[in-house]
C-alpha cells in the first residue's frame, strides 16, 4: 500500500474480488507492462492537443495507483519482469505520486520475486535537477516528446501562453544528460512538417544531442497524398542521416528504431510475419486516472473525463472518416484527447478484467476480421493498423482508414530504400549490436554515399 492510502485490494468487496480473481484466469496471456495515466492535465497548451482548454482533467489517486500495482503483480503471473510507464497529460505534474509508486512497486516486485523497470513519456519542461537525480537513482528512464527543430516543434508544442517550448527543453538538455546520458525523443510527424523529417532528426541529434528517435506519424488528422509522399521522402532523408552517423562516422550515439528491429533484414523481406495486432490488452495494459483498464493509453484517453463538447478540432486538423462516438477523439500518435467514453474498457483495478468480451477483441490476432488486409500486398509486413486509430477513423478497430494504409506503404518505401542503400554498401544490418563494417576511410563507398545524398 502506498503511504497515506486507506484501502487495499484485500479490503475490496468480496464479490468484486471474486470477479477480479476469475477475470485473471489463465485464458489470457500474462500482463507484464502497465501504462499509468497519472493525470489528464498538462502544463502545456499544444495546438494539436484536444485536451488543451478543456476543464475536465482528472488525476490518479494514491489508492488507485496502489491497486494498479497490485493488479500488475497478479496479472503478470509467473513473469519475472514487469514494467511501469508513467503517462499523462504531463506525468511530471504528479511527481510526488511517481516517487511513491516507484517506492511501492519496487517493494512489491521484490516481494513477488520480479524485477521491475520504470519509464516515462514527458514534455520535459518540469524536470528540475532534483527530479533528474531521483530518476537516475531509481532507474526511471524517460523519453522526451519533441517533434523536431525549433520551427517544427514550436508550430504545435507551445506553452499555455502560446510561446514555443523548444528553447525551454533545449536549455535543460545539458543538465538532463548529466543524469540520463542517453536521451530519447518521441517525434510526432504532422502532415505539414513531414517533408522536414530528416532535417528535424539531424537538428535534434546535433543541437540537443538526442540519441534515440521514436518516429510516429500523426493519426486521425487529414493527410493529403502529397503529404504522404513528403513523409516517405522525409523518412528516407532521416535514414541517410542515420546511415552517415552509424556507418560512415561509426557513431554509437544514435538509434532510429524504424531502421533497426529487423525490418531491414532478410527474414522480413522474405515475408515472415508475426501475429496481427499490437499487443494492447494482451501483454500490455493502461490504467486511466479513475482506475479503469484499457488496452493502451490511446484507447484509454477520454475514459474518465473527456467532454464531447470540448473536443472541437484545432485549426488545421480535421477528423477523418466516421467517428465511433458522439465526440471527436484524438488517438494514435497524438499526445492525448478527450471523449465521452473509451471504446473498449476492460474492467477496473478493483474488479480486474471484468469485461472479457472487450479483452477478447484485443486478443484476436487472426486475419479473419481484418478484411481490408486480406488482399493487401503489405500483409506480410504490417500488423493490421492501430486499433485506437482505426476506431477513431472508421469506427471499426480492425479496419484502418485509407490514409493510414498509405502511410504504412510510405514507411515500406523508405525501408526498401534503406535496404537498397545497405546492399550497395555491403552493410548487412543496422540492428543495434550488429557488426557494421568499417567504411570510414573507404573512399569509393563514401563517394557513393554522398552521391546518394545529394
Ligand atoms: S497497409 Fe492497411 S490494409 Fe494493408 S495490411 Fe496494413 S493495415 Fe492492412
Ligand atoms: S498500435 Fe494503437 S492500439 Fe496498439 S498500442 Fe499502439 S496506440 Fe494502442
């Protein structure tokens, strides 16, 4: 129990406890990863965020957080490793709760013979040196939400007063790197900045010393075909920069997951695919501030406070396709959004998985319901889209919108380009830990490289 809380799961009503226990039965995989949405509130007013301006923000209580950790210990069953991710809104608004959860979850993990890891997605603005020191000392890794260089970042990521946030975060980077040497950025690529993706990766690496890039295109916004082509070209630019750093400069200070993780390897090209779906609601779970359970944080947004009336799309954004609820929702790779109800609630931290019919939908990894994917030439390379984005766009969790599929093709185009370039250079893989041949003074290949860039 987190200090100061007054109830524990053991004091829950017997019927609720029974339902919870039944719902944790072994028909589903163990849950090892839990996103804790500590608050819907944020210290910023990003233009692309539907939460901005709404007055319905809820935050998680210590009791709920404590019950969520208890659930994780149970639902992870025999797994010897569990992971907790702090999410928001802006989770740093709840630093005191983060500190208490780290303490409590650490003790509970030890008691259950599990190792535990913590991470956090944050805009970074509120992290002071004492926070950074705490994160370092307690092994809490964080990833910064940064969209790119100042021009791109500040177009959407702004303070409540409307100023850009790039410089605020940039001014902290030196201090942050003293405590967490390896810094990652989650980049949300908006249609109007897709063409600048490569230069944005370069700027974040060279100006802010960001090491790792998680690149995701914005969903539930309108993408024109020209912007989708920009996205493919922007990814190729980002790859060329990555190649320059990793191969020609032999740098071990940069990673871009899209060009690692085996996507470029022979087995992938040969069409060996995993199961459909993304793992939301299977091995992963999100807990909303009110204690309700969801497949992932994007499926949870709005679960406990969104207001349909507040959710008018900001200028430049418009909803795509049919919406599942009466409110507009912003899901996928955008920071957060609000709606009257989450589409697939799984239960609560007290009752456990008391909505097994919804969990079964998330656990369906078969091709059957993914009708649009049956005849798709990308079927061997794609997991069938994002349930949250598809629900928002088409109202059917298994049927992605056309723009989404076109963006997946754009990603494949960039990966094909990357594969060709590596083949030309005789580099087998850029997977982390893979042996990258030393081409630093291989003049002919360096010339080929520069010919490809220019
Ligand atoms: S691109 Fe679209 S239709 Fe094709 S496999 Fe992926 S989600 Fe399915
Ligand atoms: S792909 Fe979509 S549904 Fe799956 S975890 Fe990511 S945001 Fe959630």
